[in-house]
């Protein structure tokens, strides 16, 4: 009977995806079909509805629409350009300065907006023409932008980590936010190393030295934008407000800052709010239907079956973590990040707990891993946006992406097998885990 449930759940889900049904509806219909194996239609519908309502009945989830709105306001409010100018100061002395600027700007803007796609579009849209003018290969420039835009999904505030907190049973959002800093910075620094080596070998750009006055002006201009991170994280760590309340503070702050910059008017707000509402509805529908799928999988004991299967191969935590990473990397190629996180966290987290892996550390491993997936074909959202703003065909950018992928895999292994990279800041600042 359990195998019937498994085949129905994943078979119906795969079939619906293949014929082009949106992923939210595919998850919900596959879960309904699975529950109908043990219950009649009316009770099955009631169970799905109940699980969706229960899954969305969370105060922490209110942070997602607010952070999405804050990110969209930043896109309109001229914040990206100021961060790019500041990044040029930071990376200007290195070989291939505009490539380093791209990575640094994505780290800063991605962290503020919490969206890899928004970061790829905003930063790439500004950087691509500049790099082309300086003689950079457009495919190389696109590869740098594509692989660096997901850094903001690790560096807080991150909607992805909020989703993981919910699906994992209430893992501390504050601890997850702090845990994302060092892995996100490590990801960015690793990409800068690869970009610098390639840029030096191919002679892309000359190091630029900004004068002290220019550096000071650009830093001053970017400081109000960067202060948002201090306000959000400082408030959360100090206990002044929760992550959800911090998201509302972020909206008020970004509206005020955009008005001061003069890049956005009050008349622009209705469209920004509407766009944010559409994005939020997509994310929340995914979360709701995924709750139904999680219940169906738990009812069929799928997490325990997978756990037993992996343990049958090896009981060594190092080997099991490697297998989980390989599975997630394959999943990330074919599935977008949020649904992958929602579906596979309930499967792999019990196994991680069984091996004594900290849930905060495991959340960072999953997020880092699935960040790589959004840069890969055939469904990588960052890949499509990066190629679009860089005006480069996807087939032309695949080869330049390879050395960056190698570095991403190397840094993923570091984060996986050195827990202190993730846990040092939560333990030091919050006293997390004793």
C-alpha cells in the first residue's frame, strides 16, 4: 500500500508537470489523488483544505509579503545604482574590477531585496552595458551575474530561510538569519576568486583606483541603503522586534528612502503593491499546497522509507550528507527553489536530526544547495533572467558558467562539512545551542 501511495504521489506530480500544469496545482492535485487512496473524495478535499489553511496560519509568514514589497520598492527606488557605485570602490583595485563589482553589488542588493531574480535583473541591467563597453565577454559577464545573484538568498533577510523555518517546525528565524552571513559571504568571495583569475588571464578591464573623495562620496551615498540591514538585524538581535515586524519596518524604511532619493513617487506605490501581491500569492499558494503534500508523505511514511534506504547504503554521516547533496543538486536542476525546499525538507530533515545535524546548519546546507539549482537549465530562473538582461543566448553562457559551478560546489562542501561556518555567529551573538 505504501508503494501505491508513493507511485501515485510522485507519478501524478511528474505527469502534471510534464503536461504544463503550474507547479502549485500539480502539488495540490497530486496530494489529493494520494489522499483519495485511503479516503473518499469529500473527506480528502476537506483534509487538503484543512492542511492548506493550517499551513498558512502562521504569524511568521507575514514577513514574506512585506519583504517582497520592500524588495520591489528597492528596485524602483534607485537603491541598486547606489550600491553598484559603492561596489565599484570596493572591487576597483582588483583585476577585472567590473566583475568583482557585479558580485559585490549582488551580495548587497540581494541581501536587501531577498530576491535572486530581482538582484540579477537590477544589477545585471546596469552592469552588462558597462562591462560590454569595457571589452568584457558578454557570456562571462552574464555568468558572473547569474552565479552571484543567489548570494542574497543566504545573506539575510531571506524569504527562503523564513519558509524553511516554517516547514522545519519552527527553527529560530533569528538563528537562521545570522547563520546565513558567513556562507553567503563565502559564496561571494569564492566567485570573486574565479572571476579574478579568468579576468586576469583574459585581460578584462584595468584596476581602477577611486580617489579618497570619490570613495567617501559613494560610501556616503550607499550608507542609508546599507543601514537597512543594520536596522533589521540589529532590531531582531536586540529583541526590539520580531522578523515579521522587521519586514514591516523594512517597507516603511524603503518607502521613505526612495522618496528621499526622488526615484519613486507615491503614485507609483499602487503598481508596486499589486506586483508584490501577485508574487506573494504565488509563494503562499505553493506553501499551502506543499503542506498538503507534506501530510500525504508523512501519512505514507515516505521520510522514514528514504531514511532507511540511505542508512542501508551507509550509516556514515559524511556519506549520507554527500548523498543528500547530490540528490538536492539533481532536484534543483528540474525544480525551482521554493517548491523543492517545501517538498524535500520534511523528507531529509528527520534524517538530519537522526544524525545529530543541527536544524539551522541543515537549513543553510539546503538553501545553499538549491541556490545552485536556480542557475542551471532547464528551469533556472536566475539563468533566464541573467541571460535576458545580458542579451546572451543560454547555450553561449553554459561553458563560462562551469568554473563558477565548480567553485559553488567546493564552497557547498565547505559549508556542509564545517558546521561552524553556519553556526559561529548564532552561537556567538545569540548563544544558540548553548
